[in-house]
C-alpha cells in the first residue's frame, strides 16, 4: 500500500495498523476506531519529554518492514539486558526485504551513532523505554534517535527466539511520543494552523 497522509486515513504496516487522524486543539471528534474489548487501562507514558516539539509539518509514513538485527542475542527474551547503543549500532547493518525509506538515517546521524562510545555527548541515541506492545507477555524495546531539524527516528524491537527483530521503524518531526496501553502514539504538527496529526501504531500479528 502506498503511503499517504490525509484526515481520518488509515493504513496497515508491519508493526502498525496506523490510524491517522487530524485533530483540532479545541477538541474536535477524531481518534482510533474501536477494535473490540480493550485491555485494562494503562496510564499513557510520555517518551523523551525533554525534546523540544517540532513546528514543521511531518513527512508521510511509509509501509513498514521487519528486520532481524545482526549480532544481537537476547538472553531469556529480556530486552532490558541489552545496551541501547549497541542495538542502534547493530541496527545500522540490518536489512529489510523491501526498503520503506524510513529505515534510513542521515549520514551525520549514522556517524554520530557509530561514534557514541568515543563521543558520548554527541550520541543521538535517547534513553530506552520498555513496554509489551505485542501482547506476548514480554517487553519490547523502544528507542528514539535524534535527527537534524528536530526530527526523531523511533525504532521498536521485539525479542524473537533468542534474537532481536525490529518491528517498527519510522521518523517524523514530532510534538510528542506516547505509550498508551499497547499503542505507540506520535503527534506531529500540521501545515494548517491549530491542527495536528496523531498516528497510533499498534501490533497486528497477521501482518508479521
């Protein structure tokens, strides 16, 4: 499915059944459509709140692809044991069957990731977050990577039979990123004053 961005549009990606809704600051209707009975409520958690919000409109999301991260073993299926910088560096070598365009990082960001050990002050890898986003009882690893022009790359990694698989890879100029239950929600500015885009990424096992 080709990527597009429009009010109340929907599209499916490998990690995501992504619902894109145009919202107004005065509380106009919009949001995710019901997918049946919901799990117990979990208070939304704001990720990387120290990042300044973007003011420019976002890019279109592409269709996601999973990728096995080379050289990473997940002992006991516990991603909390992994070093996020090591994961980010190994992820630079990951290959997908089809390039979505959202796995790529700018050359400057790639160089900074590769130099995280020797130049930690310039390392763009943000502190990790953990949440069971697939419903299998094990936490996934959520990484953020700072990019130029206040853009943010977001990666989600799933433990998979002792290995690590990237199940989401995207970037955007974001206002905020949140975890709400098993959804990862990205808010981004619109070119229309007073409006914003909100995209909720949810795991769809049928797309795996």
